[in-house]
C-alpha cells in the first residue's frame, strides 16, 4: 500500500539520513512504522477530518501497483541522467544547467472545460493534498529505465477540485517556458516549438496510478527532474511525464503534443510501453535498467505497459495498439 505523508515541523537533526531511508523496507518491517516526513510544507488543518480517499484509490489500482521488490535506481543516476531539452539534449545537460530555473514562487493555472477554473500556488498544493510515496518504474523511449520512489499525489485529486465538465475528454499540460533561464530553448539547433506540451485522455489522467510528483527519494524534486511539480505516468514512455508544469487545461479534442507534432511517425499520442511496437529506429523489446555500462549492461526484457498491464489494460480494450501507439 502507498505510504502517506504529513508535515509537522521537524528539526534537521531528527530527519532520517538518506542511507537509512534507502533501507526503509527493512526498517519499517522491524519497527512496524512508516516514514516520518518529507520537509516540503505544512499540514492543512482543514483537511484533518477529511475522508481518506488514499486507501480507496490504492485499492482500486491494487496494492501491488504502488510497490515493487525491484532494486531502486541510485539517486545519483536519477538526478544526473535526464531528458529535459529546455536545458540541453545531452543526458548530463539538465543536471549541469537546470540550477538557473527559478521555482519559487510557482503557480499552476487550471482551466478549460472545468466548472471552477483557477490557479493553485505551490504552497497550496503542498499544504492541501495528501502526499504519499509510490515506487514506480519509469521507462524512456531511448530504451533506458529507472525504478524511483516518487512523492506526490494522484492527479485525479487536483482535477476533481476544479470539477471537470461533462464535455471534457482530454487533459492538456504545458511546461514552463522562460528562455532567459532555460539555455536549451535559446539554442539555434532547438527542434521543439516551445513551450513543451503533453496530453492524456481524461480517463488516463483520472487513473489512480497517474501521479503529480513533488519529490523523490524523500527529497524535494531536483530542478533537472522537473521541479517543483511534474507528471508521472508509469505505463507510458518517459516523455509523456511532463516536467515543471505551469498549465493544465481540460479540452474536448485530443491536444497537440510536442513530440507527436515534431515526429508523428515516431511518437504517437498514447505512447504506451509496448514491446511489440518498435520505434522506427530501434527495437523496444529490451531496456537498460540504470545503472548500466558498456561492459556491464543491465539489459532486461520490456514488459507490456511497463509492467502495469493488470492495472491499465482495460483503458484500451478494443483499441488497435499498433495504430494508436
């Protein structure tokens, strides 16, 4: 079952060291306790007696969806090997350049086909949504993958607050576009029409596996990983999990997305992990689980829907997944 977080004020001397955190399963098994806290914000008293929907969501997806016995990817790989083209196209560029991005203050506009359009500030998000830890596999289309303990909350919780209209069918996301802080957007060789855009079908967005993440490994999200708020859709290729979100709109038509617009033959709107559908330039049947090196490749077979078939396959019943790739 996913672990929930609450946020009292904690002295730094009382925070669990990362080395202990990484062995949390053994610690929790011995002590029968959950993690103490992630120092991201304060508890909202107004939600103290609110109905507990976390357990319902977890039960709907199945508890196995939120946990895994797979070895976690080292924090250094998670934070140092990234795709975030706003800061460069090399995997090491984001870690080197993303410190220039300002993440405070931060707000997210939610609009379109909703009954209550509006804006949420980061402090509102951290204080009013129940954050929890979920360990997900995240696979990138370039055939490498990671296993990451994310901290966040279901996207459905946020969308429900703004009351989706009956004619809403898709969710459109946009990332921050601030050229003076994002060196990759100023490059003469940039191939993306900024800002970066992504989208989901509404039922995908409302699925309990779909997460808005604000942290990983019990820490605030690093800039290069999409601070301060990013999407995590674990059964899809990584580029669907848009980083540094500033806008969410509900619409009645399939929205244009960055990579599908740029290369529709290579990147479909759905982008579900499917080992039977090859990328035009490489096979999708295997992946490299980081860490992996030339002389010690950690090569494993790709699983349908990235291993979440039991939880999400019903979303695509009757669809030709070669056509709707």
